[in-house]
């Protein structure tokens, strides 16, 4: 009977450790996604600002694009279209990352609950 109790506690302990490691992995992934959201948000704000500045240009304004170390003249309409495409892409990517973060948050909550249940089971088994 004592051996069964010890085996049961060892099984619970092993599961708790697996769940805790999984929880740590989820948290690590969430941190990376948080960093991605910060970068995407900053890049999006930058591109939205460029879009507004391009909208304020006069008809005959000259626009340059930096390609490597060289400034190349670019059509204003082409520059506006490129910036709008980039803003659209960044919005889609930001939504995708936020959705992934939300999914991971749900998994984190589930794992956290399971780890707590296992800890309670260990405490109950140890007190018997």
C-alpha cells in the first residue's frame, strides 16, 4: 500500500514537471510574440506616418526611395501604393501574431490550472 502511494506520488510529480516545462515553453513563446508585436507596431506607425506625409505632397513633388546606399527617384503614385501595401501587410501580420498570442494565452491558462491541480494532488497524497 505504501509502495502504491509512493508510485502514485512519483507519477503525479512527473506529470507536474512535464506540465510545468510545457508552461515555461508557452511563456517563452508568448514573450517572443510580445517582442514581435512591439516591432510590428513600431514599423506600422512608421509606415502610417510615411503614408500621411506622401498624401500631403504636391502633385509635382519628387520622391526618392533608398535602395542600399543609393537614392533612386520614384513615382509618387508608386511610392504611395508601395506604402499602402506595406501598411496592409503589417496590419494582417499584426492580427496574426495577436491571434497566436491569444491562443497561447488560453493554453497557458489551461496548463497553469493543471499544474495547480497536480500540486494540490501531491499535497493531499503527502498528507495521507
